[in-house]
C-alpha cells in the first residue's frame, strides 16, 4: 500500500511504518468487495479537516471488512497495552480516578482490554470495550477470563467511530485512537454523548516533549508536520478552550516508550522466523532493520504521551 508505506521524503534513511495507533490522527476507511482484487479507497482526515482521497488496488483476502491493517496485528500481537503507558501507570490512573465499585466505563479503541480488565479486578468497574482488531478483541476476552472478570467486562469487535453507549457511563475513554472522531475535539464530543452528568472523559494523546527543530525531525517521529502535536502546556490549554477542566493526568516516560516500541522488535523477529515467505515478510524485515535507530533518534527524544482526565464545566 504505497499510500501508507512511503518513506518520509526528508527524514533520513528510515522507512516510515504504516500509520501508528498511538501517534496518528488519521482515519482510514477500507471499502472493498468480497472477492478478487478491487479498488482500495482511503480517506485521510487530518486534525484541521484536510481531506486527501486516493485509490490503489490490493488483494481483498488480507483486508477483512472490519479490521486494522495487518501489520499492526503482527507487530503488536504480544502487547497487552498498545501505547507507552506501563501497567504500573495504568494502575496509578485507575487509583487516581477513585472509581466506585460498579462504575460504568466505556473504552473506544480498547485494544487487548488491559485497562478494563485490570480495573474490573482492582476496582470492581463494569466495562465495555470496542475495537476494530479481531485479534486484539479476542485477546481482550482471553485476558478477562485469565483475571476472572468475564461477568464484569465485555468486548465488541466493531468500529468505535460513532459508537454511543445505550446506557450513560461514568467514564468514557479513548486512549490512543482519537482518529475515530477526526481528532481530539471530535472524539471528546463523541465520548460526551455516552457520558452521565458529572462523568469523566479520558483522552490518550501525544504531545511534544521538546519542539522538533525541523519538519524533518517531526517526520522522523511519524508526524506529518510539527503542527500535528502540541507542547504539553498547549495541549492542556486546548482542553480548557473546549470547555473542560483537566482534573488529573498520567504521563508516559521514556521507559514506557521503550516497552511499547522495543517490544515490537522481538515480536517482529520471531514472526519473521516463523513466516519467512509471508507476503508481509519484506515489510516487517524493513521495519525491524530501521525502527530501533529511528525510534531512538526521534520518537524517544521528542515525543511525549499522556492520558488526560477531563470533566465538562
């Protein structure tokens, strides 16, 4: 898919992987027929509403009607948390929210379900998670069984974009997938439609730890341009302008980034050993060869990530 895998034009020699669940605002819509090779339609919605539409042709068999790009199911297949927040920080966040037993929590883009499952175990919440990845949804269900919380959480394989809960919830979260609403503001609006009065919104989003000195450095962080992300004070101010109080936050650190990014490398290597003739082997090999250097040179130094706890004024 040339539209997703082209290297950044001036960001050094590092091939840019497909859109990151963590750092991308972009929404990709797949429109395919059931059989054969058909047009592949992609619409990219940037934070300020710019739209780019293009077409190519791909084999349908590798892109089910509802799933994320297969590359993510490969590189993050061993992840329990699909962002730079560690299990310890996720537990810190759960404690900081002072959740009552029976509190209803909605998680749009729930990944492998670690947040809902551990909070159900530790705090007695009742949770619903929606994610497009078939693999991650199945992993979430297995995690619920492992922790003995299957009667407290449910996981739905589906498109979280536009999802509104039938019952108002105490906490509505989108942790690292704000592309579902076309950006932060749209996702907050979507989450608010499921939220009870006085409820809490959780937004997981990147910010610049330090401002990239050039656009090339921003591209090395897998951003389209510097303006894709804000510095932390500006990010917090943006919530205020949307009419929300920031009442808590938990920020990732470089160790958390290492656990998210570096964990992919062993997964990729073992997948390559087991699948040397797979049609994605060349792409996975290219990522394994380039990502350690790209990540340590760019993302680790410049990009922060946090979960921000918000209440409407």
